[in-house]
């Protein structure tokens, strides 16, 4: 392999890292629609064409950003729910993890939870981060129902959506009102446990 090909191979992963970092920053700061591929490339200090070496279009770049945010969030949650034995501990620890992730990564969840109807209008539906989180909560409900720790009254997919909506709305309310995060988490945990416990 000649030295120019070797340098090109080394640059590709580095350019992808730079593009991802810039895309994340711009999607958070500007939103999906106000961010253009050329803006991402310019912010990364790369040529416009380099963007298309890694992504087919802006939508593909955004979906990669969403996948990265989801993976980060899930690692964050897994580290914090390890050892949760009861439904109350699982819910409380998960809520703490989500809010801690949001604090450590300002704006990322809001950007990653953009309305999938807007994004998917430009291609096949892949589901937003919000939908994926709701599916995960639905799985928790189904599993709890099978084990007898969750009441068997609900359609899990509907309640999964409701839980994600409640988490998101409560986080916004606590941010706007200045209400202590611990109070929000304690109330939401208590509410969900009472609603789900047989």
C-alpha cells in the first residue's frame, strides 16, 4: 500500500469523528432543519465533499447522531440501574440516569427526540429516539407483567409512550419552574409505581 493510501485510511476515521462532533453540536444548537451538510463539514474544518464520503445525506447523519445518543444514554442507564431489585428502584434509578444524562449532555435528548414524522418524511420510517425508548419501557412492562410485578391491565405500547411523555414533560417543567429534580423524580417514581403495581 502506498503512503498516500495509508494516509487516506488514517484520515477517514478522524474525519468521521470530527463530522460526528460537529453534527452533534449543530443539531443541538440549531435543530435538524437549520443544519445543512455544508455547515457540518465547515464546522468540522473539512471540505463539503468529505461529508458525503461518510453520509448519504443529512438525514443519515442525523440518524447516526440519534443512534449515538441512544447508545450513550443506555450505557448511562445500565451503569445506574445495576442491582435494582424492585420496580420502584428500577424506575427511580432509570429516571435519575435519564436526568443525569440530560444534565451532562445539554440539549442532546431534545435534539435526538425530534419529531420523527419530520425526519421520516425524507425516507423510510426508522422511529425516533422517543419511540425507541417507549418500546423499551413497553418491554419492561411486559416483562413485569409476566413476572407478576406489574398489573396486567394495560396495553404495554400505550403505557410505554405515556411514560416517555411523562418523563420528558416533567423534566421540562422542573427546568422551567426551578423545582428540585429530586422532588420531580420522587413524585414521578411514586406515581408510576402506584399505577403499575398489582
